[in-house]
């Protein structure tokens, strides 16, 4: 009988009391703090992502103008002159619209003159005072830090507010 009493006392002492409900999870304050931290991290990430997109589009604009410059240099090699400009467009027996093929004198210099990657705004081409030996190309950058000139208002007629310029090397 003594053995039975001892066993019953051991089993009763090992039985644990149920946990209180308040000890079984996170408090509302803890959850709100975690949500607030996550919100701050997401907003910082989103801002960085938008800045990276703007810089990538500005690099596309720079690359576009460099491709046009190469085509203009090819035109110069064949014709010993750069084409004239007409209201910000390349003129070869008529203005060539940005976004269309640049074909001049039987030579195709570009299958499509590029346009701005987001707005579709055209770039600007200009001869310097009608000089067929020099040219300027203009674009508007999204990130003002990527521009290389303060502003080129009126560079191609009207207020276009271009802030990036690429020039001929001749």
C-alpha cells in the first residue's frame, strides 16, 4: 500500500497546471512594433527602387544619344557634312521624325531614331548656327544630377528644358 501511495503522489506532482491564456502569444504592442518596422523597411526599399529606375532610364537616354551620334558620324564620313536641323529634327530632304527610320540618300543610318523611354518626348538635334561641321543633341534627364548642363531652354525652339547635351567631336 505504501508503494501505491508513493506512486500516486508522484503522478499528481508531475501533472502540470494549464498555462494562462495571456502567456501564449504576442501582445498587441509587439505586433504593432513589428508592423511599423516592416512598413519603414518597405518604404525605404520602394524609394531606392524608384531611384534606380530613374537612373536606368537616364542611362538609356545617354545610350540613345550616343547611338544617334555614331549614325551622325557615319553620315559625316559619307557626305562630308552633318545633316541640317529642322525644328529639333534631322533634315535630309525633309524632317525625319524621331521614332522613324533615318534613311538619307539611299543609306539607312538608323532603323528608328530613338524617343524618350517613358514620355515619348523627342530628343533634339541642332546644327550650331547652321554649321554643317558641328552638331548638338539634347535630352531631358529624370534625375537632375545626371544632366551635364544647367538647362537648354529654347535650344530647339520653345521651352523644352533639356539638361543633357552631346556634341560633335569635329
